[in-house]
């Protein structure tokens, strides 16, 4: 036995079309996410950034100078160039390690002061709006120069002061990822994998 529902209600008129996004497909949709950055993850991300920023070649240079100084001292060669190599070893190894440590602590404190434990992000066609305990900040997509994709997080670098925003990958769904990548590329930014 089948039944047919008699629906005599009028057919609704077609609604006015929604504005299309700049990318052309669907209407612009804001995406809102809350990001909570734990200390271990923040430390891991900051270390990766500093290693990229300062480079890993410094370790190779320090090893070469270290071996040269040790070899010369074992041969009981105490001439002036042994001490020059020892000085270069200090400059090439100790100073970068100190800079790495100081920058890491400064970035960590600065991130915690600006972002706190939790921040809300709103992504739309115009840009990114960040709401933290310290206030609300809007950045248009044109201000971002690069997107660096790390294993745990994406980093959005700005054009003016080369500051960066950390977005953990676990909090970004595929729509937000596509929006961010598309906007960075559309505004002449670089996407680094």
C-alpha cells in the first residue's frame, strides 16, 4: 500500500542569490575556530621556527672548528692560529646558542602575553579577526606575505614586521585550510611546505 501526500502549498519563489566569494564558487562563509595552544606544542613550534631562522649549518661549522682546535691542542700546537680557531669556535657555536635561547624565551613570553591560553579566530573573504583576552584585532589578507606549513602548525607571516601567527593544524578543517592557502596565493604570498 502506498500513500501520496497531497501538498497544495504554493511553491516558494526563488530567493535572491547570495553574493559569491572572490574565488568564484560558493558564497563567502566565515569560519570561526578557537585555538588553545599548550606549552609543549608552542615550544616545539618555536624551536622549529628558530632552527629554520638561524639555520642548521652553524652546527656543522662548530663541529669543524671544534675538531680543528682539539686536533691542534692534542698535537700540542699552541700557536696563534690555534687560539684564533678557538675564538671562531666560540663565536660560531656559543653565540648562536645564546641567541637561540634568548630569542626562544622572548618569543614564548611575547606569544603568551598577546595570545594567552586561548584565542578565537574568524576567517572570511576579508581577512582574519583574532579575539584574545587583550582585545580584538583584524588583519586583511593583503598583509600576509607567506604561509609556512609545518607538521604541527601553519605559520602566517605578515609583510610589514615579519611577525607570524601560529595556527595548529589539528584545529583547521579542510575548508579553512583551502581558504587560507587560496587567499595567500591570490594576494601574491608565498606558500612554503
